[in-house]
């Protein structure tokens, strides 16, 4: 469980590593990539009959495909290669691979052949690599559309053609892989936005390169190893005072449930005490489902809490604005969510307070809230989620999680991480409120802010994943169910962290 947190590089970083490791390498990086692809193909087709279909493109990705074909034939596997571009225009290594395939006796089809009676054992996309930044058209687009309709496993070499390796955007049509074999290191586009829908199961082959010896990794995939140092069993001599007091401020009229969900999450994740301050003057004085929550007027929480979370169900009226201002003026660790973010986006003075805070400040926007904070639109945020997250962290001098498919975390110094736990069942009401409560609970228990955010985001998704494995969701999963599962997952991590090795 505590495996190494894998490095992630954008295209520019991968190109830099290739330029350092590639010249003079024996075997060449293309030979290594093609061999790795052939080995992966063998693994994926162990129990399948029929030939492997490899569709090659006009660049180095196509060269990887030619090497893969040669290696598979040498392993006594049936292969069909499709390629219809001008070989004279292939890059040097790709042309060498093309010629070597022909010298072996390989043949090339310039159109997609009919599917054999037994079907293809594997369909392989070797059309375009990580450098593609345009919509596919003509023959290549027609091929991808046809390949996507074929049954059975479909493998992309390095990245599905038509998927942006940096952003996860698709340029219109893209290859929809069941498996992606990517080289050297992970790329952000495989992990966020549309990446998860198009890449399928992702495997990394480093090609005998240790990328971090050549270029420090700008990003990482979140793993519990990143926060293992904070996973401690509680001492027997404990009392609630040492586990912090969380204050949740929100719950305007008609939205008290949001504040209560955040409070319940903070309580179930180990806060010593949780105070919930609802702006609705008719809010209940007790939570009947969680009577341990202490219902208070919002103004009381600024003196009682050791950590504040503000925003769930807050509303945007003058009272809400005053609460956000006062929260920003405290010296308490602070989580800003939902309407607190909308108020922040609309008020320069609140933004100035945020940027000048000395205590930790964590922002938890979804894409629409991020767009308001950046003064842009949701489409622009989604077109480059990583850039948007890093800009938010820099502009507001805060830790930021941009929620969504492949949630991204960034800090004001430029560091970033990608989370890959969770599933589509989490697209339901109240999930963001629960995350706010989880973050606040870990802060209250003394976790450093960066680790609290990383762990809470990863835990949030891991709890939903556990429920799905147990048959609870993804369809119909509720935020309340994730609260319960989060407690179990966290306790399991603490037990495992205490074991040797």
C-alpha cells in the first residue's frame, strides 16, 4: 500500500529526459519502447486467439509500432500492420524500424483489413504520440473511429491518439483504449479530465531510464506513502482536547444539511469536538443523526475552534460575507469551500486577506468555482486543469484542490499532485461538504496542512472505491456513506503504517 508515489511529467519534461537519455543509447529508446509494447501485448493476449493488429502513424509512435510488430513475429505471434503514410518522411529511427520490419518479411496494409473470423487478439494504436495537439482528420480519424468499434482489448502506445498528454483534453475523436502502455513516466493527461475514460488501465515502462536522475519530477501521483509519517496510532493516555476542535460555518436557510455533512465527516474522522454554526436562525439545535455535534451560533466558533471550515451551504448574503471576512482575519488553519469561494472571487478585499494570511489556508473549488476565482469560464479551466490549479495556488497563496475527474492539488511554490482514487458515483450532492470535513479533521489533529489536504483527497476517493467493491455504488452512492467508509479506511492505513516494511 505504501508504494512509491510515481513521478509525473508534462510533455516538455519527457522531451528533456529523452534528449538526455536518447543520443547514443543502445538499444535505442525506440527499440526499448517497441520491445516493451510487444511484451505487454503478449501479456494481454495470453488467453486469446487471433492476430495482433498494429496501426502505425507517420512519426516515432509509428516506429514503436514497427518494432513491436517485429518483436511479436520473432516471438511467433501473428501480426497485421497497417500504415499508409510516406515512409520517406518518417523520422530516422522510425524509418530504421520500418525497414527492419520489411527486411524480416513483414507486410504492410494501407487500409484497415477485415476482422478475421476469430477476431483480433489485440488492437494497437501506434498512430500518434504525446506531441499531437490538433484534431485528427481524414484517414487517421476514420481508422480511429473504426478501431474504437472493435471488440476486445485495445492498447495505446504511450498515449491514446487524439488525447492531449498535458491536459487530458480530446481533440474531437480519440482512440478509446482499454490499456495504455506509457513510457518513461506518467503524463498528466492520462490522469485527469478525459484521460481516465480514454486511457483505460495505465502501465508505465521506464525503458531502463530513471527519470528523476535526469530531471526532478514536477508532479506526483498521490499515494499513502506521501503521508505515512502522519499516520500514528493514538496513545492510550488520550483525551478529546488533544484532537482539536473543528468549527464548521455554513448552513444558510434551506442548506443546513451541507454544514451537518461537513460536521459529521469531521467528527467521524477523529476530531475531538466539532462545532457547527448554521446561519439559518431556525436550524435545529441538535443533529438527530449525530447528536455529538455541538450546534452553535456562527459567531461563537471563532473563539471555540482550533480549525475553521467555512462555506458548506453558506449562501452569499451580507452575513455570510462578514463570516468569511472574520474567518480570514483569524490565525486559525482555514478551509474555504463552496459559497466562501464565490464570495472570495467577488471581493478584492477578501482576496487580499487570503494572500496575506500566515496560517494555512486551503481552497477546495470545483471547476465553476475555480473559474470565478480566476475571472474566466469553466471551459477554460477544464481545458488545462493543471495550469488553473497552479495559478489558483500562486494567486491566492494557498493550497488548492481542483475537484473533478483526476483531482489536482497544488501549492503556492508550484508543486502539484494528481489523485486517482474515486469514481463517477461521487458526482452527487454533498460530496464536497464531506471532503471539507475530512480536511478540517486532519488539520485539527495536528497534521501539516499539505499532508492533511493530500490525505483527505486521497481518502475521500479511496472510501468511495471501497464501497464500490462492496457493491455500494457507484450508482446511488451518497455522501453519508462515504463518511462512514472514510473512517474505516483511515484506521486501516494507521494499522498498516505501524507494521514494519
